[in-house]
C-alpha cells in the first residue's frame, strides 16, 4: 500500500465526512491488490460509533472483505498481555481512594464536605490516570516545589505521595498504567517482528499520552499509517512554528497536531491529504482558520483578511441564532431539525449542553420525532434509577407522607404479575389514592406502620388490610449508625425488590431489573456488591452520596426506533460526522468551551511543572471539535443571550468569528454576518409562533348566580366574613362542594398553630381546678402546651418555637382572663339560630363564653396573630358581634336562655400579644343583626351573584379558589359580570 519510507502521516480537512473519505482513500490505495488483502489491514479508530459507521460504509458498497476494525483503547484483544496482570476495577480504585480521603478529611475538615468523598476520589483517580497516561511518576509529584504556594497545596502534595505509594503496593495496576505497559510491550514486540500488513490509526488527535505513544509506534512501522481528523491545511507555516509554547497555544485547535509533528520530526508540509475530495467549503475553512489564530498573532486578521475570498459566499450556508432564552433556542433548533426530517436531510445537533439537548428532544416529541441520541439517557433519571434513589430516602430520615406516596405511585412499585384473587397493580393504585386523601386531610405528617394498619382496619375493602400490613412490614424505618458497605447494599436491594414485587403471594418477578435501564441498574448494583469489601464502613448519608454519585455516572441507551436522519451528538463526534446539516448548540462561554473543572489536588503552576495537561487542553480539544463541526456543508450556530440567572457571554469562537466578519467590510464580512443573523431571526420568529398560545379572550370577573334553591341555607359566623370579602369562595365551597386539598407535605403553618393554640387553651380552661393560684395556673398552662405540642406537632423546631411563644404570652393571657373573665360556661360548643323570615340558619362555635357574677356574659376569641381592630370588626370581622347577638337571642343551650353581653374580646397571642375589647350595646347588636338579615336576604335573591374577591383585605392575599375564578386574567378594578348558573 505504501512505497515511500515513513513515517506516513495523512490527514483530512475540517468538514470532511471522515469515515466516508477514510474508506474511499483506503479502497483507492488497495486497488490492484487481491480482495483478501483488505482483510489483512488493521484499522484502529477511536470510537465505537466510527467503527460502526465504517462497517456500514463497506457493507453499503457491496460484497467485499472488511479490514480488521479495532479500538485504540482496546489493545488487549489484539495483543494478549502476557505477564501484565489485569487492571484493577475503576470502582475498586475509587472506593480505596475514598477511604484514604476520608482519613484526610478527618484531619483537614476544611478541605471539603463529607458528601464530596466519592467525587474527590473520582477526581483523584482521574488525576492518577492522567499521570500514567502522560508518563509522570509519583516521584515527580513528590519533588514539586510548593514553596511559593499556600499550605493547602503542600498538604495535598504529601497526601498524593502517600496515595501513590499505597496504590503501587496493590497487586493490580490501574487501567491507564496497564494500557501504557501494554503499548510499551507492543512497541518492543514490533521492533523485533514488525507487522508486514498495513496498520492504520484513524481519527485520533493523540491528545492522551498513551495514545500518542501508540501512534508513535505505528508510525515507525513500514506499513504504518496515521490519519488525522480536521487538519488545518490553510494554516501558514509561521503560525505552526508559533504553536510551540503551551502557555499561549495549547487552547488552539491545531496544537495537538503540532506536538505530534514534533514527535515524528515532521513539518506541516509533510502531512498529505488522505483523499483528494475537497472540504465542503474551502472558503469557509479559510475564514474559520483565520478567526482561530492564537491571541498573540490576531493582528494577522488585518493583513491576511484582505486576501480572503467573498465572505458572503463563504457564509452562505451558515445561520446564526441568538435566542433570547434557552427555551427559544431549543424550539428554534427543533424546528430546523423538523424541517430537515421533512426534506430527507441528514441533520445533527452537536452540543455539550445536555440540558439543551433534552429540551430539543422534548420539543421534537410534539411532532413524533425521536432523535438518535448518542449519549442515551442518564441512568439516574431512568425509572429504575429514580426508584432506587427514592428508596435511599428511607435510610436517613423519618418516613414522610410525601416520601411514602412518591414510592407508592412509582410505576415500578408492585409491578409484578399477580394471580387471580391477589392484590393487583390497579388495587395498589386505588389504595394509594385513598391513603393519600387520608394523609392530606388528617395526617400524620410522619406515618408509621401502625398508622397504616389502623387506617386500613377502618376501610371496607378486605384487601386493604393485607396491603397495609405488607407496607408496614416492608418499611422498617431509618438506620442509625455506620455499617459496612455490603450491609447497606444488601438492605437497599432487598427493600427495592420487595417494594417492586408487591404484596401478592403469587408474585415472582417484578419489572425493576427489566429492559435496558433495569439491566444497567442491576449491573451497577452487582458491581458495587462485588467490590463492597473495599468500601469500608459508612453512615447512611455516606452511602447515599456514594450510590447517587455512581448512579449519576451511568448512561442508558434504550432500544427505541429513532429517526434515521435526526441525530444528537457529543462534541467528540464532530470528528465522525456525516451529516449534511450540523447545528452547533449552546455556544456560550462556560458551556462550549466548558469551564475547566476545579482541581482540588493540583493548581495550574504545579501541573505545568509536573508536565501534566493544563486546563487549556480541554479548550483546545473543544476548539478542534468546533473547527470540524463548523466546516460542515450547512451549519447553524446557536446560543441563548440569557439563561435563567443572567446575561450570557458568547463563546470566544463566536466572538472571534463575528468580530472578524465585522472588520472585513470590503470582503463582504458585514453583509455576510447580517445575512447569517437574518436567517437566524427567521427561525426565532417561527419558534415564537410555535410557542404562542391561541388567542383566547381573557376571562371576566365572575359573579355566578345559581338557583336560590341551591344556595346555602346554613353558614357559620366565620363564613359571614367570607361572604362579605369573597362571596365566590362561598359559592365554590357550599354550592359546588369543592374543598381545598391539603398539601402533601404538611408543615407547621399558621392554620396548625391556630388549631394547636385552641386545643391548648380549651384543655387549660376545661381542666381548671377551683381556687387556682396565678403561679399554678401559669405552670399548668405551660404543661398543657407541652403535652399538646408533643402530640400534635411532630417538628422539634416548631415545638420549641411555639412553646417559647406560649411562655412569652402566658402572663398576658392570664392577666386578660383575670381582668375580664368569669366562670367559663361555653367552651368550643355549637350554637344555632334561625333568621326571622328567612330560610337560613346561623351557627357558631365560640372559643369561650364566661358567665359573670351579675348574670351577664363575656365572649372570648383566640387569635395567633393580631386581633381585628374596631373598623375591621364593624365592616367585615363580625364574628364576635354576631355571636353576641346570638347570645342575646338564646342560641346557646348551656346559657339557659338569652343573656345580656357585657363585652367581647379578641385575645391575640402572636409575637406581640395584645387584646381588642369592646362592649356593644343593644343598639349595636340590633344593627348587626339587621345587617345580617339584609345580607342574607340579598343572597336569597336570584339577581345577586357571588362576586370573586369582592373586598379582600389586600390584593396580595391569596384565596383558596382564585385559580377557579381565573384571577390574574382580570383586575381587581374590573366590574363583575353576573352569569346565571343552572
């Protein structure tokens, strides 16, 4: 195949369909040789996707022999490593490192939180792999000069030296050490007996030290060939010469090729094209090459930019989208991909932003287009991954209603097939719904197995009790204290499998470990179990952080029928592109290129001194991926001008391109940029139209008028305030019979505090002994409060806070009671009275009515906040005035007939205790009673509607039925529009 002496280094330009031209060039060079000669060619590629595509290209061209396709990272298959022990499991290595780091954190707790144990172990393992890949020994790290650095770096250097020594004592090498030893063994073998058949490495940039070492060994073979992807043939020799300084040039896309050429002793003129087909747009390649020049020589934009061809032609197939939001960007990209699918065009979205790619996938789903996503789906977000994470929530904390229902409603819970008469998945969901209603209405906030069994015992369905008993037996509560990793795993797996299996005795297997996601989750769990001996002892919190970190690293590729022409690729797959249309999404700084991750072990200066890769290497590799992708036949460059937090900064490559175009008006640069932007605005306009909701007239302020027969014939005195302020709430609650659903996650809110306060004061009043002293009363009040809080408030912080408030308010309450009260006669007891001439009954349940020595009574009402002032009582808060009017008319049986009211008092026991006392006379009570008759009479008229938010205390105060009234689509100043309801 080759006649000239080596090394034989070839390349393809940016934008070339690398696999297609690789196959075409190989077949061209193998012409004239027997067909079986192709079968002796050994072809190493860097990704399985490229390996698969090369195979498909050979098959598509008819029956022929295939070359021996292998991966650069999998040399074991071709060269069994005699004498080199197998590599240690990466998981085992990280578990061992995590234990070492745990000891470090105990000595230096300021280094990182315990939750970062596995992440630190992972980053340290990555650094050790890099050291092996770049040939940097632990001795080199130990001799680093850290005199000019902070003490933190000196401590980490010493720790790394200890880690390296411990790992060196292990029986098995890590994967990178073994790979490097394997490459060295292969190189030695080839010195003695070099292969006679062609050996080709295609598509690798040599960015990893071990890979570069293998490429060097192949290049020395008589029939060894290296084929580089995305080689910039337009870069002048002077610029190539300036790429020698890593500090200023490592972020350049061609820097790695410069290092390879130095290693091979070649210059850019020695790199020959592998295939004669030109790039899709050589003019655009020249423009991009010039825009990416190293920062020190960007003055060449002025000198060399004048010689560029017509830029409007070079950018004719480039679109620039600058979307206002990430959502708009995703929708515009989805529309472009949809158009490509309709036109039969192969299109690919390339982006490192997984959030963007998920949004695009979601947008495409509305048209039934499922893209071929090379990254798959994160294992942690799959159904088994979520289920296993939900089970983890049971290990640390008390079982809450929310946690319980999340687990019970998961599609994998009780997912086994059952026999006749057993509890089915449908039964399980029905019981779960009924349990949810019970927990929302009555609690408790932290249900136990006994609570579930007690509830089930009152249900009519005989299947509910065994279902609840199964739950009670399965959910045994959190674990305290540290345990070996193996014990955590055993409990986790048994609990997950028991919940997935369900309560049916005939159930054999659930759906937990089925399909691709289930198999992947099971493989993760099994691997952890096999390496658990190296995990040591950990707390439930440590185990949760470890398991979630491992789960987050997993990816699942599910067997789905994706669209054959619509793809989503990672940036590395720009090297193997074969798409006619390429969309570069998320081109913002920090996303593409990604910000270098923080390195807790070595800073930039230490890396440079040790000979490790600088953070700029990532930027250089991203720049190379960008340079290849942007050279596709048709390109869309996309970014969002703003994200959820703030304005974004365009990627440095987009900035360079737009600045260069703006600076070359004579070559059509400004016109080209304007046309690119205009094409992007067209797509954004379509995206906006696709997102725009149909024009629907705003709702009006409702005032429904139901039939008089349907209107409530009974209300409590507290409902009169609602009828005055928000009549629509009375309509929704008492006529439509709609009730507010309590939150799934109960909290110590104002409603609960009010309920607890009333229980405390009711119990205190009912159990009062005769002739009790002030000090004894105060002590008993606090004791009652402690008892009620312990029973009704399961949150320790809320109990402590509310008890402290009771301590502060106790003396105030006892003083008000002593000065105004008498003998309690009515304590939380119901009273009712019919209105004269109206089919309506008013009810009340006073907090307390005291009988005074002169026969009169005093009415009390307890408030956890500020009591209503005189004006509020006069116009809206008429509760005690109405109760007083009812007392004067004999509405309460314990009072034995009508009584005269001496006074009414609101006792506010909030942060600043205060009371509001008034002494209404007969005229005032007569007036309020007359006003009540007038109000109820008005609502007995078919012409009167129940207006929404008629006189709310403030516009910001929410109502329970605002969503039903569509408040927000109308203003408080809008007139109500009555509407008859039949």
